[in-house]
C-alpha cells in the first residue's frame, strides 16, 4: 500500500501563481489523502493579529458535502468559547491537535452545541492543523473524525513540519511584491546569480545545500520515506529565503531564492531573530520545530530564545504571555 504523498502538500503551498481560491483548494486536496476520515478536509486562511478576534478570510473544502466546512467553522467557534484557557492549551499541544485532546473526551461529549453540529453527520471529534507565524496571519486545515482521539505522534511530527510551509507560502503570496529574488540557482544547486545577503560565501553554500535537499525530497524520497522527505525540505534557508521553481522562456527550470522571513513586530527591544523565535514559542512551537521553520540550527534558536527571555526579565514563556497579554497566561 503506497503512502500519501505529503510532499505534494508542500508543493501546493508554494503554488503562488494560482488564484487564492485555487491555491486553497489545491492545499485541501493534497492534504486529503492523509487527513480525510470520511468527511473531507477543510482549509482556511485567517487573520489573528487582533488577539481577541480571529477573522477567517478564505475557505475551501475538498469533500462531497459542502456543509461540512460550515460545521467545522461552527465547531471551531464553540471550541474557542469553551476552552479552559485557549492559549495555555495551544502552548501545550502545539500546531496539531484534536478537540478531545484539548478539552478532554468527557468534556467534549458534554458540549451540546458542538455535538449538535457534528452528531447529525456521524462526527465526534475534529483534528485541527494550524499554520501560524509571528505575523499573526496563517492557514488552517481541519478534518472531522468519527471517534474522539488525540493526534498521534506521527501526525504531530508530520503536520507540524508541513504547516511551516503552509505559513511560509501564505506569507509569500501576501507580500510577493516586497520579497525580492536574491539568488538564482540551477537545479543542481549551482548559484547562477546572487545579490544582497545571498552574495556571502556562507549564504551561497547554504542555498546550494538547500536546493539539493529540496530536489532530493521531491524525488524518490517522497515515495520511499515521506517522513524523511519532510525533514529534508526545511521551512526556510538560513532564516531568510524560500526556494521556488522558475522557468525561462525555453522551459528550463531554475530555482530562485526569495526573502521570506517572518516579520515579528514586538517586543521592540529584541532583535528580529529573537522576536521570531520568541513569538513562535508563544504559539506553542517547540524549539526543534522552530529550527525547522526558520532553517536554523538548534543552538542558534536556543541562544536567541535565551537572550530574548533575559532582555524581557522573564523566566519562562508563561511569563512572556503575562507580559504581552495580561490575564491570558496559563
């Protein structure tokens, strides 16, 4: 039995030439082979820059019943209202979780509003995958489940990595005009052109290694070992660049590197890297995942977080949440 092609979900995230509706539907369809439990898979973009009000911007459903997406949205709204402390739960469970995992199976079963939405179609739980980043914008995926269960370790590992690309692709689509191409590489990783920060020898070498890694992930590895393919294709290169395919007039393929680092606006007394790492931690992302999202080493991420906490006079992420969002800390 062949395994789902998870790399195709990443490729869909970087289909930046598609319209918004086509882009979202492409992601939902690519994710369906892994997430669908019989009800379809929903995808939506959201704006969470105002902490007290998360706005859904665009939606798509890969499934047969168009009402399923509406039911997912209703469930999510009830979930946000009934969670004991939503940020504490997100911090504990990270970017891939189920309702029953966060609320507890017994508590979920007593949520009459949620059960009234899911029950008529035979659903009892929902798996959510959230691709947020320090900008406050992001993309989510949802799949209704026939029985309550927690997200498995494999699901958390796989989808935590995939959402890094979903967030990066969405960020790039929104800000493409301000994301210059800083390097052009051959498919074999040879740097044909570089400017700005990409001109340094260390940056050129990092881009070469990344281009080769992406080609490896998109080759046989995607069929032979999907998990290894996901690990191989990192979210960014050196915390700065996203790699994209580009074709010239003769149909030759090149790889272009566009600046795509997430812009974290606060706290103001931190460096950009420190802000990025800190806000990712506030979003519940473990250090290993942050290293994957930014394409940095674990030691670099750990050091940035330690510096950020020291500058803020905080001992933990809970202290940071209290500082940034009074009354919202676990």
